[in-house]
C-alpha cells in the first residue's frame, strides 16, 4: 500500500501555494481539510526550499510551525483510522527536536549535512526520518550500522532539487531500484517535471500529470507520495490498488 502525505506550507514564499496558509489558522484549516480528503500523513513546512530562497534561522521556522502543531494536537483524529501522523519538513535539528516533542512522528530532512544529528534525535524520540536517497552513502558507518537499524528511514530521490528536467525523469525511473534498498517517498507534486512529461504550458492545469506521477510511483514501489492534491491522488491510488496494480511494500 502506498500512503499519501498531504502538504501544508506555512510560508509566505512557497513555489506552489506561498502565503495561502501562512497564518496558523489557515494552516490548521488546510491540514484538517487534507485529513478529511484522506491524507495518511500531514507534512508541515515552515521554510520554502525553492531555488533562490534565502534561508531563515530555525527560530523563525519554529515560530511559524509551533502554533500549527499545537493547534492540530486535538483535531487530527479520523473516524475508523485514528490519529493522523504529523511530519515536519526541516533541516534544523533544533526544530526537529521541538516538533517531535509536540507530537510529530516524522522528520522530513531535505539536506544531507544534518542527517547524523537527525538520526540521533529520531532514535531518541522513536520517530521516522526522510532523507535524500543520494545521502545514504554519506552516513557514517557507525550510524548506518547502529541508528539506521532502529530508525525507520524513507529515501527521497529529491526530484526538482537542483536538477534538470531530464535528470528528474531519470530519478523517477530509478524508483523501482531505489525501492529495493528501502522505503521510498516521492515528492514531485506541482514541479516542473510535469510540464516536461506533458507539454502543458498553462499554470494550474497540470493536475492530471501530478496524479499520473503519483500513481506511477505507487505502482513501482514508492511507499509514500507527497502531494498537494490529496483527494484526487487518494482516489487514483485506491482504484489502482483495487485492481491489483500497486506493488506491495
């Protein structure tokens, strides 16, 4: 089964929906809507990682997401399936530790440098960790043999992070082999690869392409897809799973 992670950007400058859910109230409402649409996990980010973005200190990142985590503590239960896990998209260990203390259970780290510290924090808190797939070989042997054995890790091929469109296509094609190494999370939602594959030039008219990528990833071994359009993606994956088209992980 491939799970669906819904995106909540608590930022003023996200490439896709910057500013729409910047206030805690808007972000909490967005998360609740995604839960109702069927998200298996909610991923909360306080800093945009689009090209050219100026990094912010962890204190500002935490200021943005702390009230969202607090606000979701009591409103993320879903009938029959229970509490929906929260993920925090951060490369700051300080933010990660505080987020896990407020109930998050997954840290989504997009850079390799802090992985060692993130592994220690996640091991201590019993949390899961998402890391760039290329960073797996950079993890020190002592950590790889120890903490990687106790911390569930998702490998993210990092589509759209400093890559060309051609490289993004190859990263997608690498998912079946990557899935043989471990759990795989794919985040290609609303990225330029959709235009590459479809030729669509009108902004906002790429929903079909986004769903196509998510379904293809699910059918080829991805354990989770990170998306903006949760309802439509959940429906598409359910259909494919019902027809026996998704690889069992």
